[in-house]
C-alpha cells in the first residue's frame, strides 16, 4: 500500500503521534492522567511530549487544565485535504481512461468536501464523435444525479431532513423524482447495492452510474461515475457498476 513507510520508527516521534491519536469524536478533551493511562506511559514522559506539542500549537490547553487538539492541526488538515484531492486526480486518471474508452462514455471523479461534491477530473473517450458530460459550472443537485444520490445515501437521518428542508425538488425531465418519499426509497436501495443510477433525471437520453470512493472507516471521500447516452449505457448498468466498484476499491487502497 502506498504511503506506508518501511523504515524504523523514532520512539519519541511515535509517542507524539500516539498522543495525538488519543483524541477522537468521543474524546475531545483529555487530562494528562487520561492520556498517560491510555498509552501506558508515565506522566512525566507524557507531559514532556505534550509540552512540545503545545509549544508548536498541535495541542492546546483549556482553562480547566484539560488538553485538546490545537490550531496547527486544523491548518495542516486543509493542506492535507488539498494533497489528497491532488492524489485522487493522479491515481484515478489511468482508470478513468480505461473506463471511458471501454464504454465510449465520459467518466467523472468528484471529491466530497463540506457536504458538497467538488469536481476533480473528467475523461472523454477517444474516437467518439458525440459525448455526454456534466455541466461543471452548474449546481450539482443531490436528489437527481448519480453522484449526488451517493452522497445522500451516506447522510444521517437528520442530515437528510435538513437537506430536504432547504432544497426545492424541481423536475428537469418527466423521470425526475420530486417526491421525498420516492427519493428516500431510491437512496435506501443505493445504500444496499453500493451504486447509484441516474435514469434521464436531469437530461432526457442521458444516463449515469456512480459508486462511492471510501476513506478509512467507510467514510465517503468522493465518487467516480460514468455518463453517456441511453443507447451506450442501457443494458450495461450492472457491468459498469462492477467495473466502477473495482476501480473505486483500487483507488481507496492506494489513497488510504
């Protein structure tokens, strides 16, 4: 797997990383004693490393004396996200070329960022006179696009409720689902089968198949999709979905 070093770990650096890894969603604040017990290290050792992390703003201390992750990590996380997107573009390109040329359709890669899909890359098939693609400067609606419905399938119930509260369900074609109940039924099916299908819901004659790209703990990191004419995709939906799942799995393993 790319990204995993094979050299010897430096103990002091590893302990600093272990301290940072003590914090998670359920443990936002920790005392010196909490960290010491969790790592099985004496307090003086932990305190020395924490002081160094604190001086470099990787850890901050509240007025109650408990520790939290610091601002420096937030700043670095922004750069890490940009780097991950750049790697996603690089790693996916070869796969997208293969998929696009195989089905004579356009392939797209999107990153999931802040509740929205961000366009990463698009690949057109060679030797095709006509192609169908997404209008990238427009708003990507979640409820009627293949990649958008993937996002909805990873939303919590409260997130879905909030989404519908702020979204006008507009019909773009006779096949666009504008019933919240029917959309949620489709989203549940997507979660079960692991891929999404857009059936002329935004543009008549245009079909799309999308699958998720997952990070650790099955978190949604992005999507990869194929978009094309009805004549090119109809009858090949399951085959395209299988190919996209294989590609998505390879990208995830190389990225994470």
